[in-house]
C-alpha cells in the first residue's frame, strides 16, 4: 500500500468500532500488515486434479488450498481455464472448516444455498464438499455478476451446482427448503483494503451503518427458506462490529437461531470473539496475525421454524413450459456423452442434464427462480448431428468415450484465443481439446479446416508471450 493510502488507513482505524471484549484494532500492527504485499493462494478442484503439490505451503484450515510463491498471469495458464483450481484469498477458505464442523449429514441429500455467491469463490468451495446427489443453488442478485458466477461454476464442472439470479426475498417462496445457507454478505470490505486501497475512499461510519442494515434485511428475507435445525454460515470481509458481532446478536434475537462454536487450532491465530448480548461465537481473520486477508465468519443453527404457509414444494406441480415428450427418446443419444446417471431437460431446443435425484427440485424451482445454469448444459440436437455445449466440455461427467485430442501449452493457449489449431489432425468430427488431460473446449475437424467452438466472450484477449 502506498504512503497516501496508509495515511488514510491511519485516520480510519480509530473510527472502526471496538471488537466486543477485545477493544480497538492495534494501529501499528494494522499499518505494518498493510505495507506487505498480500499472498496469492489457490484452491484445487479435487474433481479435476489430484492434490499433490506438497512443495507448496498449505493453507492451514483448508484441504485443497496452497500459497503460491508469486502471482502468475493466470490467464496464460490453460489449467486455470480448465477449472483445475480457483484463485481464492486464504481466509475465505475457512468456510470448508466451518461447514465440516457444523453441518451434520443425515440420509437425505443436502440442499445448500449460497445466497450472495458471485464471483463464486465460496460456491466452488462448497461444491467440492458436496456429494453428487446434494444440490447447491448458487445465487447472485446482480445479473452481470450472475453470469461471471455461472462461468466459474461451469469451469468447476459439477452437475449438482445450479446458478440463480434472484433477490433474497424471492427465496421466501421456498419455506424450509434448504439444509445449509451461506450468506457471504455485501459489506464495507475493510478486510480487503490491502488488495484494493481504492476502497478506503468509500469507507465511512454511515456506510458501515448502511451495510449493517442491508445485511439484516438480506438475512430476514432469506432465513425463512432454511429448515429447522438447518445451518447458517454468515460471513463478511469487514472489521466493523456493526457488520459482524452486532449482526450475530440481531440474528439470535430476531431469527430463532442459536450460535454454533467451531473448534479452531491455536496455531492458526484466528481471533475468537463473543457477541455482547447473546454470546454468539465469531471467528475473525486478521492479516497482521495470519496469512490471509480480513474475514469474519459465524455459524448458527435454526432452532424453530416460524409459522409458515403451506410449503411451496407441496404446491400443485406446474406444467413445465418446454416439457418435451420426446425427452425420453433423446436420453439415449445424450447417454453417449455422459458418464453418470442423469435426467434430461429441454428448454428452447437446448438440452440439459441434471442429477436424477434433482428432478423434483427442478419442477419446483424452475417456475420460482430465474435459473441461469441448470445442471450441465449438454447442447443442441441438429438433425443427425449434436452440437455439444461448452459446459459439457468442462464437465467432470463427460464420458471417457468422447474423442479427445491432446494439446501442448502453446496450442492450448491459441485454442483459448479461439484460433484454428491442429489443422493436420487426421481424426475428423467433434473432439474435446485437452491440456494435461483436462477438457478446454470443443473443436470440429473437417477435411480442410478446424472450427473452434470455444465461446467468443470467454476467449483470451491478451497477447500471448
Ligand atoms: C462478498 S460478495 C460475495 C463473494 C462470493 N461469496 C465469493 O466468495 O466469491 C457479496 C455479493 O453480494 C451481492 N449483493 C449486493 N447487494 C446485495 C443484496 N442487496 N442482496 C443480495 N446480494 C447482494 C454482491 O453483488 C456480491 O456479489
């Protein structure tokens, strides 16, 4: 951080509310931490890569996170485009530890909602913790950000992760539907100042107040959709008690929730806090104490469900728009492309595969939410041909029988720039272009040319070095 930004930071620190039981932030330590460059960390996709990089230091509270020694140009790494890893700030990876220590699995698959999910760091993490028959609804209210979210979850490759583009209050139509809810709320973002010094200019006590009110509104809108005994993980990247411990007190007081403690190792240097009124446990990550940015997380269990209307899932099933009687026949054609059991859906001549266990969820959710990613988009049927969707290329469920052509790094990057590659490939027709065994996208090889089907708006725009 530059001197001018450090001076602004110095002026703001005393204005940030004291932490219950701990007092004000230690100015000298905060300033010293903000003079350092933040570490870069990534989290592997266990469905795509074996976690086998013991030479890199592990993020202590994560199974798949590691710190890098320098920040590479991720755009120029084909593995990034293949969804082999996600670039994620280390403190946020604590969501894994919180999930594993608070969510109890029964026999029934879990339904999980990530309410404020874009760009998808915590959704890709949650996805890696789920079983195939669990369902993750990853939601983002801002449309453009929901598209980025869908892109990142597409790279991650799982059929059980769907993306919706809804306001939190829309989830009121789904009373007691979810077993787990992550609310990584919009906040003042003070914990990320080291990465984004411009955000210092937006900080004010009024903005803290505004964020705190919005956080409560989001929680009040969404929590009716959590089941009794369901788990809420509430997170921010703010240092303000008004956005953290005071919101926790409000949750206990108004939302029928009880706080859950999360065991943490002393060596991790996470600061445990207790809210003033209801003694709710909170976990603070301070960059001057550990290798990560500022972060806060608290966990709760829903004690009792409020009086509910008839649950939406008991509604008479709505006749599905686009429900297609031919779907059964077409299943056979798509079977050749997938390695798992799936149910087939057709919408506007586009075909989608969802886990067979999620058919009822689809019938219920489709009319209630604006779903932007439904399972895995498979593609289109064009007479005898099939035009496979890009989502299928990145899917972990793609059949091993689908023809593949391996590319070296240089060729892979040209492909990702949407250029014609491997023109002399003797095998014709649709093939998946792979890099280090992972799918990057589709190409169709014709006798005298190659058509590159990599999506135009995803292509690498920078110069290759
Ligand atoms: C902290 S960010 C989420 C980061 C994300 N969970 C991740 O790990 O990549 C908060 C998100 O909340 C969204 N948001 C902003 N205002 C909102 C509102 N009123 N209701 C719900 N979400 C909102 C923002 O667009 C943003 O994507």
